[in-house]
C-alpha cells in the first residue's frame, strides 16, 4: 500500500531501473498543483504547494520528479479537456485513420484508450468502425465521454483494472496511452495490465512529451506534479522489454511541444515488422546529442533562469509603461510558468480559456481570474501572453481581430518574444 504523507511521497529510486544514485538538475521550488483551480470564495486561502524538482538516472537516462503526489488528489476531478484544442482533435483524427490503415482494423476489434479524458481520441477511432472503450479516473470527464457516445470506465488503469476489463470486454486489438505514461508512478503494474488486456498480436502505442524537445526548447513549464517522468526512447525501450514486449516502431511529432509515439508489441508476436531503422536512428540521436550523459542536463537550469529573467523584465517594463496585459490558455504549463516567474494579478489582468469548466475559476497559486473569450473584446489588453504556446497558431487564428486592432502577443517558449515585433 503506497504511503502518502501530507499528500505526497519522496521517490528515492529510478522508477525504470531502480537505481538509487540520482542527481537533481532542475528545481522549481514549491509549486501548486497545476489543475487545482479554485473559486473566488477561496481566493484568500493559500493553496497547497509541493516540491517540484527533476532527478536524472545515469543508469537508464531516465528523468523523473523527486516526489510522487497522491494521484487521487490530482486526477479524480479533472479540469483539463483534450477536445478544446482543434489542433489536438485533428492530431487524433490522423492517428485513428493511420492506425486503422496500418493495423487493418476490423469491426469486431476493440481499441482501448488509457486516460481517455473526455473521449476526444476515441471519438476519432470510433469513426474508423471499431469498438472503443475509454479508461479514465476522472468521473467528471467519463460522464462527458459517455454522453458523447464513448463507453468509458471511471477507474485508474492498473493490473486489476485490466483483469476486470478482460472479463467484461475481451482482448484489445490496440491499446493507446496518450499523455498518461509520463503521469504514472507504478509503470510495472501499468504494463502488466497492458499485457493482460492486449491481444497476442495487438498493438500498444505510447505517446508522451519527448525529452529531446523539453530540453532543446527549454520547455521547463511542462514540469508539473502530474508529469512524473520525462522520457527518452532509451528508458521506454528498457522498461517495455522487461515486461515481455518489443518496440517495433517509433515516431516523433510536433504536438504538445514535441512528442514521441512508441509502437510496442508482445515479443511472441510476429504480426508486425520491426522498423529497426527508425528505432536505432532515434537511440543514436539521443546518444550523440548527449542525452545519455548527466553533463547535458546540468546546463538546463541556467536556460530556465534566463527565460524567467527575460519574462519578468519584459512584463515589469510593460507594466511600468502603463500597458495592460492578459493571457490566453489557462494551461497546466501556463500555471507553472506564471507561478515560477512570480507573476500575479498585478501583472496579468485575466486568462482567457475556452474550457467551460475552467471559466469563473481562479488559476492555481496566483489566483488570476479565468474568463471566457468574450472578455478579449470587452476589455482588450495591449499584450496577450500565449500560456498555451504549444497551440500558438490556433490561438492567434482565433484572435486575429485583436491583432488586427494592434494587439500584440507574448510567446514565452522557446524564448520570450513579442509577436509581431
Ligand atoms: O499531459 C497533459 C497535457 C496533454 O495537457 C496534462 N497533464 C495537462 C494538460 O497540459 P496543459 O493544460 O498545459 O495542456 P494544453 O493542451 O497546452 O492546455 C491548453 C489550454 O488552453 C487548455 O486549458 C485549453 C486552452 N485553450 C483554449 O482555451 N482555446 C486551448 C486552445 C487551443 C484554444 O483554442
Ligand atoms: Zn534508471
């Protein structure tokens, strides 16, 4: 039984290879939980904060948080909805079409999505004519998914859940894990569950943010307590092979700041050719760019401090000139960036977010109010910080009228810049 004291536990070993000789290379201090939005009634109440630091494992090149926050605090009632971003929905549609073609889906096939959120991805797989089943612990999101025609089980994924689903639904042809593999502490139970539910010739696909982009683009604001692990291909390969699986293909993608998708099959299956070229090329790139050496990581903090300095200096100078500043995208990453930079209500008047469930709430930590899109017209700022910089094109398309009237954007990552200059 996992013991969480004050809502979290220290992690003194690598979750992939169990090595205990870990080195901290990024420490953002005590930060709020990124989806802990509060109502105005709690504006005066200080929010819970937890240590936020990343450790490197020299054995398997894994990066992971130094603590694990109790998942039931973070995921049982979840504000984030995948389907708000059309860019992400389009990404899912392409994924579903490509999967149906590549893996020759039949109507009787079952596709299971672990951490299925509001059903955004499975709605696209359903259009391919397969049976779908979502698994997500957030009861609020499971309800939305079910109402949209995506059968969903409101549970955490683990070995026990998999056994139950096998009894109720039979084996799955494909199991997808989008933006969840990095959120899970007990990856051994997670993978045991995949082994249980996956058909002998089934496909398991892991999609998660990629350490190469995280480091190269200084995407430090995607460090939050939900993201326990920061993956390269090397530790993922090590982990799945320990569970009787084999990586048979890998691709990198420009979604969520840069992600990796790893295709995995059971070692015993001969159904899928192994794309050695793609796998070996990425492993070699990781090694040649120094990601298997601690030294590479030790400069990251400096780059992070530079972004903080640039951001604070820019905001402070614009405020000194009497400029009005707002933001777009009450995102998890935006909550880390603004809190880490010490920006608050005196710097940012409001944050626009199209997620109905976030509107009317206050963002974690600094409690900046989250408002609907209409506020931009009612109370236009001089500068709009794109806190969901990973969707800058979509946000700028949506606010073209604002830009047409002379409005400007501040994009904080990979470096702080004003657009148009
Ligand atoms: O792993 C995770 C990623 C996938 O999503 C989760 N743990 C948490 C979450 O992180 P995030 O909140 O930083 O993700 P996004 O998708 O970058 O957040 C975008 C935010 O911006 C959402 O609150 C929705 C909002 N948004 C909007 O209001 N209008 C986004 C778009 C594109 C829009 O048009
Ligand atoms: Zn390790």
